[in-house]
C-alpha cells in the first residue's frame, strides 16, 4: 500500500491536443512529478506540468505561436519555389 500523502494539484498543458487538464500529484522534484506513483518529466515535447492554469495556457499559446511561425516560414519558401518554377525557361 502506498503511503498517505497530501496531494498537490498541477495543470498539464497537453501540447498535442491543445488542452489543459487538472491532475493531483503525490510528489515533486525540480524536473519530475509523480502521478499515480509514476514518475513523469515536468516538461516534454508532448506535455508540461504547471502550478497555475494561466501558466499552462501560456505554454499552449507559446507552442501554438511557434507552430504558426514555422508554418509561415515553410509557406514563404514554397511560394519562392513556385515563383522560380513559373519563371523557369529552357
């Protein structure tokens, strides 16, 4: 049986699904949290754990803005290639 401890609430910013969930953790270190006595990194490419909902929302926004910026760069490159293709001659 696991020892009885007071659980702390954390907010998970799920980057893949762009959603925030509230979970209870049993233990916390600088880089990890324990959820259902399973150790998880606080920050991964898929999710991050935060003390407040506002911080979790900021993380989602930051991630989404980075995705938009990357897509805009790809679009600029694609348009440049299209213009080169239209101007190509034998």
